[in-house]
């Protein structure tokens, strides 16, 4: 019905205007092939046949144009791939010639060394022969193991006497070095002093900000004795806070730097034996605590001006409560886990009756490392403390 209405509407027009595709300057008018026009006329009778035929001709032309463009792009990509292949072959050739030149240089150097009248360095020829006969897969693990053994054993005889007297150490870090090894213990100590230094830096930043501007107490300055005391308490205690936390940071940095420069395990032992490394960590800890307490006292002076003397009593009550909870919890932890608080009775520890403080196995292992690295005549010397078969043997 729609098609009939459309035909009646078109038949009523006096001069039907045929549709022509848009043409641009320089374009030739579209020409219809007779066979295409016949096919279209059979399918679409009437005035639509020319339009359909033109659209089909345009689609065919566009298809041919796109196929030509695709062929052109394929040709360009093929040329680019060939150019890249030639460039890579050229680079590989240059690399091969460079390696061949280096190999020739090494051969010439070896020939000169073999024909040189100079006396070769002792051990170099033998080592080179060994490396030539052994594979790298076998040499690398052996070399690494030998280096690790040297790091763990070299120089231990210089701290042997101090380690043997582990019951007289002021702390437990010497025994922990024998039990857990240097990497584990140094990692624990680094973490300890680093935590104190980090929190000291936070306190230090706030203290510097408080001291950098006008004092927040007695701004009107009535001149009373109470006002003078309050200002001095604030200033002096914040100065103590800055000094203590700065000292804590410097001690932590010194401890880290000294550990970074330790080349062998024996150097770490010596840092605790002669350098008093345990006391250095305790100084860092105490400096942080003093600075934190001084900051609390200074802030109490500021609050006392606004609230009154009852703020001092309230601050004292809070301090006692915090200390009571902290001391009770910390003592319970240390009494059951610390090498000093639990295991060493001479320093206040209370071990179980069937768990005495004996380090025979760690001491035997330590002595074995000392004797293994020393020369034969020095290892057999009776001057080395604990140098007997019962101590050296590891059961």
C-alpha cells in the first residue's frame, strides 16, 4: 500500500526531477553500464532503477579503491620489514667482528705472557689452569662458600676470650650473636634504634615548632613569680626535649654507620666487646625516653596556665597510671622471654630449675670456627681460652 501511494504521488507531479549524485569540480559524470541498468530495471521497476544502479556503481568503485589502498599498505610494510632485517643483520655483523677482534687481542696477550722473559706471579698460572679444567657451575658455589666461611671465621680469635666469658657480659647481645648469628642480631638492633630515631624525629619537629615562635604561656606577662616559673619550665624542658631527641637520632645514625662498615662477623663481635655496642643502644633508648618526658612536662606548664594547678595533679595521676600499666606489662614479657630477664640469674633472671643458663653448644660451634680458621700451631696453643678437646668437639 505504501508503494502504491508513493507511485500515485510521483505520477501526479508534472515534471519529476531525477536524482543525480553530487559531483565535485573535475569529476566526470557517472556513467551507467547497460548490463547494470538492465539488472536494476528488472529488480526495481520505475524511477528508482537509476538511483540503485548509481549506488551500486559507487560501492564497487569504493571497494576497488580500498583494495588498492590495502595493497599499497602491504607493500610499504613489506619494504619496512626488509629494511629492518637488513639493519639487524648489519648490527649483528658489527658485533661479531667486535667480539672476534677482542678474542684475537686476548690470544695475542696470552701469547705475549707465555713468551715473556719476566717471572710469572706465583699462583696465577696454577689458578688459571684450575679454572680452565673446572666448569663455572662447580667453581662459583665453591668460591661463594669459601668467602662466606672466611667472613664468618676470620678474626674471631681476637674476641674469643670475651665470647667465652658470656656470663660476665653486661647484656645478652654477645650470647645472641653466638646463638642466632650476626645477620639476625644486627637486623634486630637496626630495627630497634631506627624506631627510636624515627619517633624522636617526630618529637623534634614539634619541639622546634613550639620553640620557634612566641612562648604560648604568660603572653600578657603580669610579672608574677608563678608566671616566671611557668615560662622557664616550658622553655627549659622543651630545650631538654630537643637535645635528647637530637642525641637519640645521632646515636642511631652512628650505630647504623658502624654496622655498615663492619666487614666480618668478628668486627661485629668486637663492636660489642670493646665498642660497648649494647650500651650505645641503651643510650639511644634512654635519650628518647628523657625527651618524651620533658615534652610532657613542658606541655603541662601550658595547660596549667589555662586550667589551674589541678592540671598538674591530673598530669601526675596520668603519668603514674601509664607507668604502672607499662611496667607491669613489660616486666611480664621480659621475665618470660628475655635472655637477661629470664635466663641470666646473675642479672636478675629467674629461669626454671630444669633450664639453666648453659651455652655449651653455641660456644663449641664458635670455638670450632675459631680453631678452623687459625693456623695449626696457633690453634694448638694452650693460651687460647677453652682450647681443649672437650670444648672444641661438637657433639
